[in-house]
C-alpha cells in the first residue's frame, strides 16, 4: 500500500490560486481513476479536478470556500501501489502532509451534502469557540428562555466562558426586561442560520466591493417616453419571421448605445487605476447583467456595433441562456466594455447601479409605467421609463454623462433614428 498527495493543478490563464467550491468525496470514500474529486472556481469559470489514481480518500486538506494555491496539497489518497502521476507525489517523511501548513485560513466547515460528518484533517486548525456562534446555556435554561420567549443573545452570562444560568435569567427579568408574549397559537422563532459565502456568490461580493471601494460613482437619472418605441416594438414582433426572436426593449437600447458611443467614445472604455491608463475600444462589447440560479452574472454580446436589432436580440438570448444554465464559455462572460442592467417589471422607479469594474459606465433600465404627461394643453397617458445610469467620475464628467444619456433618450423617443445610418 502507498499514499499519494493530489495537489492543486495549474488551471491555466496565469492564475496562482482558485477557490474550492465543492467536494465530491469525503475521507473513507473509494475513488477510481478519472473520477471527479472536487470543483474549483477561478474568475467565473468552474474547473473539475479528476483523480489520477484509484484508491481510498484518507484526508482532505481544504474546505469549501478556502482559497487554494496552485501546487498546494488538496487531499491524500491511499493506493495499492505507489507511482508517479501528474500533480501527485508519494508521501514520505520529508513530504508528509501532517507537517504541511494549511492552505487557507481555517473556517468552520458546513456539513456535506450526504449529511455524514467529514473527518477532520490531521493538520491542527484553530477552532472557533461555540460561544462565538450561540450563547452557552444548559438545556434547562434554554427551555426556560424559549418558554418565556427570550432570545438568550440578549442575556449576559455570568458562568464560565459566559455560560448563562437561571440566576442570569432572573436578573434579566428583575431589571425590567419583558419577555415576548406570543399570540395564541404562535411561537417565537429563535432559529439562527449561518451561510458561508462561496463560489459565484463570493465572486459577486468581491467584485461589488472592489467596484464601490475604488470607483467614485456618479448616478444620473432621466425619464424617457417610450410610447412610440413600444408601438414600434409590438409591430416588429407581429411581423417577425419564425426564426427571429421576440424583441424586448433591450436590443433597441443596445443599438442606441452603439450610436451614442460612436459620438462619445470615451464612455466605451476601461480604467486601470493602478497604471493610470484609460483604454478606449472601437468594439462595443455590451455586458448584460443577468440573474441566474447561482447569482448575478454578466454575459457579453460581443461586437454589438456590427449587429442588427434582430441579431442583437438573438445573441442576447443565447448568451443569457448559457449563463443561466451554467454552460457559458469564459469569453462569453468576460471582456465587456460597457454594461446594461435591467430588472424588467421589477426595475422600480430609480436605481443606483454599481459599475462593472474596470468599465467606466453602466446603464440601468427601470420599469415601464403608464403615467399622465402634460403635452402643453392637457394630460395624456404615456408609457414612461427611467434610465438610472452610473459613471466613473474620475473619467466621466457630469456634463458628459448627462450628454450621453440625453442622446440615448432622444434615440429611444424617436426610434426611427436608431435605424438611420450615420
């Protein structure tokens, strides 16, 4: 019998580390050659890691959510015979995982999908005290507090390690604190759930934090009368061919963006604030913020400047569906030069969109609503929609931002102009 160490492989594209997002095995599980052991994520691409050998899992070196460096140990496998394999090496006294440092900061591991506890690795990890997660108290104290509708997190414990006693509850009540008096048939819900942020949700959090912390946003809101545009859209949908997609308002906005960018190319850019360099692009690669079961992604309609209304609609539908099903390729999720964000009927009246770093602008679409509009002689019903758009104020001045949105407004309110070649 021998033991092999599977190390984090080089997933390519120059990355030095990746986030572990899923384990497919646990200690004690038998594995066969080429069986998928784990999944890691870099940027927005998920990579599955197969086993190069057959054997039995002895030890897991990382937990879901850990960031693992390339070539760092992932797990130990007991095999019938020792041999060399890619990204593996036999365990020896000089290369024993028990002497290795953990590959990431220790965290409290969530239970595996099977419900069977994962055996802890032999590497010593700093355990978080239970008191950091819930108050310490005996079952009798907990039952009494629950009966009285008291949240024990509000009670100061005087026992060892802050343990709450019956005397502490008595003191809590004598100080004038009033327990919850539940209505008939109702009971207080004292459940507390901790959810570890991993995978795409973690990437989204990091991206949003980076954008807000480094980009001084300026948000400009303008209302647009889309009555004529909606009539045109309905007419075009009625006359569309069987192989043509149904038009939403987004393809019209994409074409309006393309025409406006031709007049204000500084908006179609990215800013490397570390190098102090703004890069302007001739190509208009429009990112479309899309909600998926895994979270927010931004599939990209590349070269929108070379696409018709129908082509924009078809490509938008294709990349959005790929993003929702998790089948999008890396180049379909990266490389955007400007982004559109829309929540459709949930778009609200006004929003403050966060720029998709390192871009310098994002155009937000709010919901369409019929409102009374004064035409100079009377109020008439018109279909109105707000555009809430944000700009990097280091690169885009307020005047330029306003000019940009006003030009888009003009095109959407007079949609025939969208089809006129400049």
